[in-house]
């Protein structure tokens, strides 16, 4: 596995030299867009919306639409706005990781200490484990400032990018439900249903079934075999009443 970034974690006055590795990979199948007639690959062109002619890459500029007209930005503007290109992931404070809403999480990276930083790395790792805290830090990756959580996982320090508050849309326009209409008996059965379905979280129990099934279909078609499409069998309840539906769910889980 090749590292994508080299730098240091700033822990007080201690700098811990590390390498950063991508911690995630896409499980989707890599499908190409083809011309149905001859199966040639489809290529995309940069087309001028007015002239319909292709625009050379070196003639393309970036602009921001402001009051019905574009403000054009040049490389100097981007350099001025870009965060200082340091190589330090600076720890700013420590928080309980359970206090971070999952809506903020983006993607994760594994860290590996350079030889000279092994002991300091081990100290930070153990301190995070013992305190049950996670560090909040900023770092620059590909000229962009990122906010991140630093947390331990199986004897490795993991850096997980999180979104800034400005990136989360407001809930003001979302219609809220009135929970006061739920009766006590409906709530009791709902809680019983949750308890019955509760278990320890095991990520290995969840597979990308769609990609697996699609790959089976691809392999079958490559051998000239007929593909049988699954038909959904919607579950039906014998009652429109919420309480009755909950009770039927509870009893069906017991039978299973």
C-alpha cells in the first residue's frame, strides 16, 4: 500500500512524523459507458455552451456567479485563499467521540509512524485508548484545509475527515413529525421490537450484496447463460393499525 501524504501529528510540543494511507476503498463494480452499437468507450468533451465547440483545457478558467455575472479567478487568487501548506496535523483539543454526530463523518485514513516517531506515536495511541477521547485537528491535503478526528483502532491511529458546520444543511425547511400522537402501548411495543432486534455491532455481517449479485450476472452473461431477475415480494400486514403492525412484527421475529 502506497502512502498518500507525509507529515507530522502535532501533540503539544511533540511532533510525530507519520505516513498517511487511504483507509477505505470502493466496493462498487467499475463499469464503463459504451456505445450500444459497437461497444466503443464513451469520451466526454468540454463544450462551449454557446458555440457548441470543444474548448482546449488551457483556455478554461474558473469563475463564481455573483449578481448575474461571473467573477473570474486566476491562480494567484487561489494561492491567496489557500491555507498555509504546512505538513502538520495540529491537535487542537480532545472530545468524547460519542459527542460527534455521524452526519459530520467523511472518509478515514490510516497512519503509520516514521522510525524516529515510534515512541511518541505509541504514547499518543495509548493515551487516546486510556482516556477514551478523540483528538480534533486540522490539516492540509491537496491544497485544501480539512477538519479531522484522530482516534485509535486496533493499535493504529486513524484520521477521519469530518465536515465543517457550514457544510451541513439546516433542518429548518424539513417538516417535523408530532411525536405526541404515539400512545404508551405503541411505544412499549416499539421499544420491545428494538430490543428484540438489538445485537453487538459486527460489520462483517453486512456485505455489498448488490455488487456481488451484479458480478454473478456479469459472469453468467459472459458464458451466455440466461439471467433470472429477482422479483420483490412486498410484505403485507393484515391491519392498517400501527399497534397491530408492531405486534405482528414482534411475533414474526420470534418465529424467525
